[in-house]
């Protein structure tokens, strides 16, 4: 019978703990009415074409137009991440969620930096 060494047991324990910490954040809950309203308001702030650009950029390596970057930043960080999470629980559910969230954060950061470069005094804060 095989026995686990202290190293193997520790590695398994760390993996289990990390999994338990990550999975609740990826769980999909039924949206509450207020959350649904928030998502609808966010969608209304983003032109459909820009939404498609963002999705394509998350799926593939792509570049977002300057105008969509500005629209994304004006929509706000909380809206961006809420819409991405919603898409990952629906139409984009087959994507690797960690990769998609990483790309989403990269998109936000690049667009936010771009907006600061164009108009540092009038751009919205990255914190909402």
C-alpha cells in the first residue's frame, strides 16, 4: 500500500484549501432583482459593438478600439466585471474562467490607463 509523504500530504491539503477558496467566487447564483437591474443598467451603458469587441478580446488575442476603451471606462469597473461574470455563467461558460477573468482585468487596466493618458483630470476613478 502506498503511503503519502509529508510533502505530498501538504501539497494535497494546499490544493484542497485553494479550491475551496476559489470555487465559491466562481459559483453562479440566481440573480436577485436588484442585481438583475444593475446588470441591465450596465448593459444599457455599453454599445453592442463594443460589447462584442470586449468578448472577442476575452476569447482571442485582439485589440479594443480607443472609442470602446473609453466607453468601457465610462461604464465603470464594477459594471465591466459584473457583465463579464454574467457572460461567464452563460454564453461564455465553456471558457476557462480564470483565463477569462485575467484577460478581463487586463482589458480594464489597459483601457483605464489609456483613459488616464487622454484626460487625467476628467477620467472616472478605477474604484467605484
